[in-house]
């Protein structure tokens, strides 16, 4: 048995007569993960153990010295091994929190990022000035983070979600079902505007497309480079192979006064703005920064 709270709180494996406890296990596992290159090892260990025990992370500290059962240790070890291989924590836990919703998250689609919450916020701010019953198309819907957030928080009646990956569409559909929103999204498979019909018009064309330059592959964290779907990350030498066709094609599917809103990579805003201006279709073109001050969201309203 555990001899005392202080002895059970160190980061060493338990000795004879001792047991693994939450605080001992998370401290030891945190150091183990740091040795594997996971900088947030202790936090990740706490989140994984909280998932195994089905409690909140902070509740671990209320149970810091209770012995862990064998089945709990086995379940935790399975998660620890996955995280030590640099599998992203969100894939290990199977969930991401995005704005007001929890999303099922796995290797079928990119992990939702905080930067994309800015994109959603800009769309919602624009939508609030338009009135209700808006429509939109999410090009490259991925996990469904953008579309589901807009349906939950904004005045959108129905959205179309497209993706070239059938696996991503399946994941987005699962997330839509879990939030009771599946009847308000139409899922279509295909690249860019291929799944749309001639003459279709929307209030918003939105996208978080691939925009990482191929040459940056080697500089990415292992969690991103080795685990997230490469087709959702990389887009040619400059990262613009999807962004520029997206901008050029969007006016054909936007009503007069409709909005194009897309996430862009660091330093790509100038090229995207130039592409919008070159179409001759957009007014009120702008770039919005992320929390680090980098241009992250490109916006343009179709003239008319």
C-alpha cells in the first residue's frame, strides 16, 4: 500500500508495498513523454489519465493518492504508448474542443486549430449584419468544425460541405449526427467546386484549405507531419495551389453581396488579396490577423 501522500507523489515507479497513484503516474509519464520529445508531457499524461478515469483533469488532484486498479493502468498504458509515438493528443483522446462544440477527432481529418476559430468568428460577425436563413458552402469540410459551429451559433439555415476525402466526409457526418445537425448539412464528395452545380449560389463560400508549402514539410512537428492527412496540409511549392483556384472560382457560386472567407498561411495574404482583386468581382477585401499578429483570414464581398 501507499505509505504516505508525499512518497506516492514522486515521479518514480512504486516500490514494494506501494501502488501507482494518479500523481505518481502522471509525474512519471510526463517525464517519459518529455524524453520522447513531447514538451507538454505532464499535461498530456493528466488529460489521458482523466479520460481513462472518466473525470475532469483537476479532479485528479482530489484523488492524488488513491491506488489505481490494474485495468485502469492497462487502459492508460495503451494511450501512453500512442502518445509516445508522437500521435497527436487529440487523436489519442478522440476529441477536440472547438468553440462551443466537442468534435470527434481522428486521422481522417485535420485537428481543428484555434486559428480556424478566428475564421468562424469573422463569418459570424458578417452574418449578424445580413439577417437570417443564410446558406453557405464549406469547401474542404474536414471534421466539420467550421460548418457545425456556424449552424450552432449563427443564422444559417442550411450548408453544403464538400471534401475530396470520403473519410473526412464520413467523420464530418458523424460529428453532425452527434450534434443533431445532420439534416442541415448536405455532404458532397469532390475537389474544390466540382461537387457544386452550375447556377448554385450561396451567401458564403468558406474554407480552411491546404496551404502549407511543400518545402516546409521537414520543419513541421512530428505530430503534424507523420499523423495528419498530408492532402489536407500541403498545397504545392508556395502553398497556393488550392487557395488561388478557390479565390478565382468563388464568385461563380456567390450571390451578389456574398462573402468569401478563407484561412491563409503566414505571408500568403498579399497573394490572396491580389487574386481577389484580379477577379474584378470582390469589394471590401481584407486580411484579419490571428492572435500572433499574422495575417490568417482573407475576406472579400462580391460586388452587386
